[in-house]
C-alpha cells in the first residue's frame, strides 16, 4: 500500500504508537508521520505508508492550526498540565489579552521538554536528568492567526481561557502560552492542545484509529493538491523513472509528474537547466 492517511490521534498515546498501529494494520514497516503530537495532545496526524513516506518531509512543512486552553498563574516544568509545578505567579490580567504582537514574525525558543536535538541528545533528555539545558537559537515562525476563543475565567488564583493559532511548521504551543503570559507579567501552562488542521488536512475529515483500512487512505497524487500536476507522455515517463531532468514549458517552482491514470511518478523542481527530480515514485 502506498498512500497518505489523515488520522485522529487520541489523547494518551504517542505519535510513534500511532505509527505502530498503522504498521500492524497494513503489514509493513515502511510507515512514518509528518510532525509529532505530544502524548497529551490530540488531533490531526498525517501518516505515510509505503511510497507515501517520501511525501512526509513536504507535508510536515505545512501550516498548522491548533486549539488550546491556557491556565495563567501556574508554571510547570513541561509547560503543560502533566508537569511538576515550578512557579506560582500573580494573575491580575487585563480584560482582553493583546495577541497582535505574536501575529506575523515570531521568534520562539523550543521548550526544555521537546525533541529538538543538541549535541546528539534531545532537549527532554537533558531536562529529565536535571542537566543544564543547552542554549538553542530561536526559531523564526510565521503566525497568520491568533485569536482568543473564550473570555478569561477566574478559578481560585488562576485565569483560564481558550485560544486558536495558525502558524508555520515548528511552533510549540506550550511555549507560545508561556510567552503570552510573560507579556502580562505572569506565567502559564497549557491544559489542552488539539491540532485542528495540517495544510489542507482537517480533523473533521480524519479517520479514527479504530477504522483504519486501506480505503481510508489518500492516493499520493491527491495528497498534495497545492502542487500542479503535469501529465507526462511515455518518453517523459521513461526519463522520470530513472530520475532524468525534463524540459517542460511550465512556470511553477515544483510540479507533480503523473501519467494518464493520475498515478504519481515524480516531484520535480524548476532550475536554470529545466526541471530536475526531487523525488521519484513507482507510479502510485
């Protein structure tokens, strides 16, 4: 099977657990995912099977939308509700939080409990051993939308509210919550994170893990609708199969090469000397 799956990851299992379930159902080891979701996060997880794994790098770079809840006034070591409380801070919050500074260019340092690798180790491996966390260069992200969904609600000495953000790949929602809290002189952690969309893949169209079946998969040529399809003739297809460059009268930077049956044979990138192969497929 060579396809892409849009799956609903439930709470309480890792993204790797989802991959293992897909491996069992489809009876293949060639399975991967496009962007990790934490164990305590739910929502859209894109999984590639067979030749579909070759599209994962492209799909991982899609814009993502998250819905999440923040508790202001309490900081945990993991920046979510599963962690150990490390700080309690005052929470005299304004009636409305100003989210505008986060829209557009946003530079974010990954949290200590993340899978970013430094010197061959993931940051959470340093954190779990109480070792000094290496300094990580902030990531340049693009936030296209950041809105407050519910008004602030006071609970004991904390305030809680729900938010939704759409941003480029690489955003850590837990860190965004803390960065927002710092702008109003307090700390925070997330109590819920749900990934609503990954590019054109939406949660309402996703498949439950209990319903996994080959028919729930998306053909590769339909998994990247943002990339123009170019139907190749037999001679061109013979070139594509061995990764040769193509001379085409096209203007797009990247194109899909398909046959008359809409089967995908290659992703090609425009250069000064024609289109050159990025990825070659087996006609799937």
